[in-house]
C-alpha cells in the first residue's frame, strides 16, 4: 500500500531539487547574527537540503498571505502593491509581502505565521526581542522602499489568533544592515565564528557546523572557487572564463584559500595551483573533487 505521507514529502523534495538555488543574499536572512553563516550561505559552501516536511511547512506561511490581505482589505486598508522587490550591490535583495495604505499613509506589510509557543513570545516581548530577523527584514524593506513605518502582522497557526505591531523606520540601523550585506558580498575572507564551540546555541542546528568547526570540505562549485568574484551586475565574474554561469563548474576550480584549513606555501593563479602544507590543489596535485574526497575521508576517519 502506498505511504501517502511519505509520497507527499517526497514530491516536495523532488520539486525543490528542480528549483534554482537562491543566488542572492536575502532580506529575510540578513538579520542572522552569525555573519559567517551568511557568508557561507552566499557562497554555497554546504549542500543545504531540507526534508519534505520542512519544505511543506515553509509553504504554509505563503498560503496564509492571500487570506490576510483579504482581511486587511475588508477593514479598508488598500493594498498598493504585493511582492515589491529590491536589489542592492547586485546581490542583496528580497521581495516584501506588500505595501498598504490607510487614510493616505503608506506602510510596509510584513505578514507571518507562527506556532503557539512562538506566538506567545511575540505577544509578550514584541518583534525586536522575539523575532529579531523579522525586525531587520522590515527595516531593510522600509529603507529600500522609502517607507516610514511597517505593519507586522502574525497569525497563530493553531488558533488563528492575530497579533499586530507598528514598527518605525530607523535609518541608522537600516544603513548598518545594508553595510553588513555589502561586506558579506564583497569580502573574500571568512567572517569570524559567533559561537564559542560547536555546542553553542547558535551553532547547534547550523547547516554549516561540520565545515565551520570540523574541517569538512566545502562543496566544489563556482562560488567556492578562487577565481570567482561577485560583481555589481548581480552576476559573478570568473578570472578564467569571464562572466560565468553559476551552474557550470570547470576543471580549473581551485578552492578559495580561506576555505581550506591548511597553511599555504605557494600559489600561482596563472598556472592554476595552490600548494598547502600537506597537499596541492591544482597543477600536478589534486583537482578540487579529489581534494574534497581526501578532506571528507579525513573528516570521517
Ligand atoms: S556553526 Fe556557528 S559559527 Fe559556524 S557558521 Fe554556523 S552559526 Fe556561525
Ligand atoms: S574557474 Fe571554473 S570553477 Fe572556477 S569560477 Fe571559473 S568556471 Fe567556475
């Protein structure tokens, strides 16, 4: 007999596998406190995959949005636009849930769903203290769309209870967030770790934990390559091939030296090699796929 639940989850995973990986640094992520995690994510260092149940859960929030917008319209709030998008520094961007208008005042709409325990925390402490990433996301959109306030509206998934909060635009804060995004995009160097060790609260469930703390090798792709740089147009430039297609990895891949935990003895980009203390990447040494296997074996041994 068919296992209906498993089959549905599997379908979500199959559909996700066909979707393009998020290429930019998102407004919904930038409030993450660990800059290293953001840097790793932007550079696709880990093979991040969610199971079908999680993927289905992500959809739940999106499904709720049209109902909330309808409720807002019923009480006289005009929805000026839905899903307005922005892009900055070529690679930082996002699309908000909408812009509302009431009595001539325009404001950002940020619509969320929450489980009961999260909902209680939001009600008790407000968005800044209980959902910092949402607060940062709203400041980012208000800055990008030149708005002075935001309506934060949360629906409790179990009871359908609503919570709302008005958030004022804070220019100094928002500019600091854009500066943070710029730094993450442009920096070639891995930002510092946030946790004291891998069991730290922030690190415990991080998808990059193995790479960050235990020298598991990063994925071999154009964004982990020493020859690539993100450029203003929103694309990436490759020193070997020019403007590159993110999906096509070539045999000239060399790991960004900041991603390999070993001392560099010498390097020559023209001849395409980097000599580390106990192995060589490129040239007469190991290509990046072979180096990945070596480092992976070391991790498991
Ligand atoms: S494991 Fe911890 S320090 Fe490393 S990227 Fe993740 S959150 Fe940051
Ligand atoms: S050298 Fe090859 S792997 Fe590296 S960025 Fe260019 S195309 Fe991608």
